[in-house]
C-alpha cells in the first residue's frame, strides 16, 4: 500500500491503484485475524483435551479448605 501511495503522490499512477492496494491489505489483515482465531481455538481445545480445567478444580479445593479453617 505504501508503494502505491508513493507512486500516486509522484504522479505515476491513479488513485484507483491506491484504493485497490488498500483493499488487498485489508483482506490480508482480515485473513490473518481469522487464522489467529482458529489457532487460539485449537490451542484451547488442545489444553482441554489434555485435562484443562484443573485450575478451576484447584481453586474450588482451595476455597473449600479455606472455609473449613
């Protein structure tokens, strides 16, 4: 996008090329965000499958032992 803006600023191309490059950049950024979301969801599923949730159980046990004292 920066290159397209420079070319436009120096009169080598039309503003349409700048708009087109901005559209492509936005699409790429959106794709990256979607892939990161998929990755994070996969990591959560992995942690769950490996016994995730133990922190919640440990907190409950700690709270239960604290109330007994």
